[in-house]
């Protein structure tokens, strides 16, 4: 399922939810975070493996993929991107999530885990 999350500053983050879990069981959420110059599509090959046991969430960070393009003078900081992920996880309202990140997405998920 394709969705958008609206950030407080008006930016929109695109995300996909792939869920092939048993509907009568509580299923944990696993969230995949891509690196710079990528999008959530980089995780497509992982979905079949995980989506039977987890609700799989793949998000496009701001400025990437189908999320809102950022202004030329946007101040990219790890704190801004991590704050987006925190707000997004709260939006999911699903309790704790498993985090998987690659490249700069790994630094973001590591920071979230602290």
C-alpha cells in the first residue's frame, strides 16, 4: 500500500507498507531506511522475505524518491532526518519497530536506537 506522511513543515514523505502477515496475529513492524541518492525501492527485493512475518515499511527520506523535493538551500542534517523518522514512527502508532538502515540510513537508525 502506498501512502504519504505529512511532516509539520509541509514536506511529504512517501512510504510503502507491505503486509502479508496473518491478520489474526499481532505482527511486529520492520522499517527499512535507505541511504542518500537512493529511495525505498532499494529494499524491494527484501520484501518477500520479511513481509510474511513482519509488517514491512519502506520510507523515502525527504528529498528522495517520491517524497517532497527539497529546496536548493535546504540545510541537510542528520538531526532533521532522524526527527522525521521519529515523527513517522509515532504516526504509525504501532509500538516499537525493528530498524534496518543502509549507508547513511544506517547512521539514522543507529541514532534512533540510542
